[in-house]
């Protein structure tokens, strides 16, 4: 231990004696470690930070898997886990033998009134045992009693999240036992959940309200209410707590026997359906999204890891140069009896001190970096929705990579410095000999590694920048500039259909009469917002014929919708006010649906029906494909239904404006609010904001990768410059002799530049091979760009060659200015 502290003190003295070197080393490490810690903080919060529940490893999510129904919407190949129907959940809850408890979860929007103006808050319908299954205790009040989800429309009680209590109710203890008006009905607040708990979803508002499932008739609206107890309707999520000693695969096998029984008992609804379990640690980010999010996180960590490795290679080069200058010191210490392990330990101690200082500075950079990064979050994520605190995981990670980097950049110089040849050292010191290129093989290898790593980082950045630009250029298929929308739910105020239809007509009329408005219409879906889906069968087919129906998204729209959004009609006719209940049931479909159900045929006049509904709907029009769920998707089949025949109480008003929409929003909103003062108007957004949200992930990914790729490029250039500058310094005598013997300046220039380009060429070859192997895994994250895009690879090669030439030029120019007479007296 005494030797250890002696090494620490000696290392500190050495670093103090070389403040410039120490500062450069610490800053380089701080940038690399800070970048890694910043990205890890986000990865930790999303993928590694467990939900604040008891023994999360024992919790699993239950999902339906359907081998019979085709999924028609975007990314359907990944959407294999589909939730549960409420009725099937009740059977799994009642008959399973593998859970100590299972609970149902149905996310729902709630209209909270009673304040200055009504507002929408996030809610969840849950089983009464919800908090017991998750192993939680209330921060105040109590949770639901076992029978508080049994009395239909009679359990008017609610539990609120700690954030809702703190932010909306001022942490007032007296509000426990008082009522909140939700969807025009009073609910008694009986308890407050523990701080930090917002449900079983990583991406969710911190402000939540939980209500018993027995209250669904008062809470749920539209088709979701009509089909609530339909076994076909996958409206719920479920979480179960495994019994001690029961593993996931054993539990899944047991539940599959229940699924088989349900398939036999209810063949119409459950044919081809079974069950799958997912650990809640994965399902919290979405059972179908976890792998994609994990891939994106791995990619970002890989890129910042490459930056850190490049920084380590640069520092190793610097330390090798210092080791050469310290050969006399090490030789003398060896001559005085210092063992090789003792010398290695001394050098590694110095490196560890540097890395710990860099880690401390990197932690400060990460603290500022995560704040800056979080400021660019999309609008739908609130400030406190995700906890980005520098918790114990982050601190341990930072300490770990700090120590690891100390070893990475210190081991080679330490080994080299620990084997001094005293005679050679004295000879070099006395004669001032020169060291040829061959003596720099280790340093050259490090530079080749730096260039190879920067190729990988730059290729990743280039692919995502190209992908982002392609995504930005994509035509969404609808008006993408002068358009805005707002949402409201008439069902929350218990409007019946007649009153609701009149409100929707009045809303369109009021909006159209507002100055600056060109056209307005109602739709059930937002652009890029997906939509309710039902299984579609063409005429003559149904579930009994063995035909595989396709789960297809719907959009209930008012007349004038296609004009308001400027979606072209390819063939057929539009909806009119004459298309009402009692007339022929009709639909307009998009081109993707026409191709899916009636390939090589004219779909006009064709008819189809939904699962469980014998009503045949006639296709009267075909609309151009437009983006439904996400930019870059393969166009999914889509059915447009006339709102006058298929009423939807939850609606969006979509308004095309003559100029910029921002100046018109307030007028239209005021008109709608005047129709119903108690109506919560939500999601007021321009189409530009919606598209920006849709592009947020690729744009943020491209920006971060460009930043880290640029940092890698700079570090690689510094590495090339450093090794060449050092080599030129060491070869001053040799260069002088060459010039004294008649070598031209161009020969010397070519010698130095050629050496640099050889290193660059070797690094490029190695980097391209590694990039080709790694980038194929990124295909699912790219828009319209191949992972092997030749333009990206060519651009990276040209940029690196150009930067390498610049890095070579300065040492080469200095070499050409060597005076032979001075060089011969060098050292």
C-alpha cells in the first residue's frame, strides 16, 4: 500500500510538471468519456432503469399472438404481440396456475374539468388488484379495495400519481377524499401512488389517474366502448406476477393450454390465437419496440465508444512519445534496481490518474450534455416523463470506463517504457541518433486503428444523414405546410350520436367561416397518428371459409376531407351529405388496399365487410396513398368511412389555411370552444409540428452521429498529424543527410506525405471491412437508404483522404525546411 501511494504521489508530480500534456490528455478523455456517459444516461433511463415496482424480474406482460389474421398496417412484421381482449384477460386471470396475481391495464384519455378550463389528462383503467400485483404502497391515502372493480359504473374512485398530486393539486393532503370531475362525472381521490411511479410504461406521462375497469361505460367512448367485452377486440394489456420457482417458459406453456381451450370454446373470435409472455423489463418500452430501441441504443453506444477508443489511441501515441523522451529516466531507475513490474505499475498509475481526472471532467460534460440533449426532446414527452438523473448505474459506468481507458491507452507505453536498454539509451542520448520509420510501428498501428474506427463512425453518420434527408424529402401524400388540427372527445361529455353529429357539422361550419381558412373537415385520425383497426374480408369470404382477413386501419371522415388535406382521388367519387344512415353503406379506400384485396382489378363497386359484421360496404372511390403511421412506411391499406354513417365521438378538426396556420389557430379554437365551454380541446398542432415529431428520431440520430463522427474525424486527423510530426522530429538527422546528399524538397515532401497516406490507406481498408460487417444490422433504422450505400462510403473515403492530406502537409512542410548543416548538429 505504501508503494501504491508513493506511485500516486510520483504520478501527480509528473503530471504537474507537464501541464500542457496533462491538459490535452484530460480534455481528450473528458470528451470521450462525457459522450459515452451522456448516451449511457439516456440508455440507462429507457432500457436499464427498472420501473419502481417490487421484484420486477417476476413481472411479465401477456400478449395475444395471431397466426391467422394478416396485419395490414406499417411495420406489421414486428407487431407480433397484440395485447389482450378484456374478456380473454378475465379467463387468464381466473384459471391460471402460474401467477400470484394478474392485472389488466387499458390506457385512456380523460377530460378533467372544474378548473379554469377543461383539459385532457392521461388515465388508465385497471383491475382493483393493480397496485397489489406491482407490489406498491401508497404515498398517501389507500389503493383500490378488492371489490372496487365489480360494480358496473358504480366504483367512482380514483388513484392519482405523485406528479399529478404535486403539479396539479399542490401536494395538498386535504384533496384525498375529495372529488375530481372526470368525463363529466365525480370521482373520489382515495390515494396517491409512490413518487416516481407512472405505470408500467417507460414512455408515458408522469401525471396519471387510475380508475377501476368497472367504470368503462362512463370513460370509454366510440367503437372502443361498443366492443369493450368483445373477445376479438384487443383493447387491453395485462401484467402478471410469476409464482416463486415458475420460469417464463414454464408459465407461457401453461397459459397456452388456456389459450387452446379459449380457441375451442370461442372459435369465431379466438381462432389462430395464442399467448406470449414478455418480461416487463422489456415490455415497458413496448413489447414490439424493445429490439428496435435496443438496436438504436447499441448503435449510439458503439459510435461514442469508437470516439473514446480513438481518443485512447491518440493518448497512447502521446505517451509513447513521452516514453521515448523518458528512456533515460527509466533506464536509470532500472539500473538502480527497479523491477519491470514496478516500472509498469508506475506508468499505469500515471495513466489511471489521467483517466480519473478525465472521467470527472467527463461527468461534468455529461451533466450539461444530458440537459442539452433533453432540451431537444419531442413535444409529446414532458420534462419529467423520463428520469435522466445521474444515478448509481451512471456513476459506476463512468468510473468503469475511466479505469478501462486508463488501461487501454496506458498499457502499451507502460510495457515499452519498462524495458529500457541502458546502453542504447546512453548511446542515443550521447549521439543524438535518429529513429527510422520502422521504430514507429506501434504508433503507426495505433494511427491505422484510429482511421479505421473513424471510418466506421463516419459511415454510420453518413448513412443516417442520407436517411434523414431522404425522409425529409418524402411526400406524405397530403398538405404539408398550410394545415393545422385540434382534437376533442364528445364522448367524454356523454354526447349521444344525434347531438354529436350536429356538433361536428357546426364545428366545420364555424371553422370554414373563420378568416384565413380555406377548408375544414373532421376525421377520427391525426395525420401520422395511425387509427383504429378492424379485420377486413372481401365479399364472399369470412372467418368460416378459411380466408385470412387483414387487420386494416380505419378513418371516419366528413365530406370535404380530401379537399381540406389535398389528398387526390384517383377514381370514383367523394362522400357527400347524402351519404347518411339508411343509405347504402359505402367506403373510399386507398391504392394500397385496392392492390391488397383486388389486385389487377378495378376496386370501384367491390364490396367488403368487417369481422363479426355482415354489413357489406361498397367501394365508391380510391384515394392516393398517404402516410398513415410513420414517414418511410410501406403504404398500408386504409379504409375511409363517412362520418355521417359511422359516427366517431373522438374526432380531430383538420383545417387548411390560406397562409401560415399559426395566425388562424386562435380564431378557430375560440369558435369551437364557444360551441361547448366544457369541452377539452387538445393536441393543437400544425402539420409542420406533426411531421417534425415524426422525423424527430431520425433527425436526432443523424445530428448526434454527425457530431460524434466529426469528433472522431478530428481525433483521427490529430493522430495522423501527431505520429508524422513526431517522426519528422526524430528523423531530423536523416532528413538533413538526405538533403545534403542532393535530395530535393519535393522528395522529402513525398516521403512524409507518402508515409501518412500509407497509414490512411491501411486504416481505410480495415475500416471499410468493419463498417460493411456492422452496418447491415442498421437496415431497419434507415429510410430509403441501403446499409451499403456506395455514395456514403465514397464520400467518407474522400473526406478522410482530404483530412489526412491536410494532417500530413504541416509535418511534411516542416521537413522540407530542415537545414542540412543544422540537422547534422541535431542533438
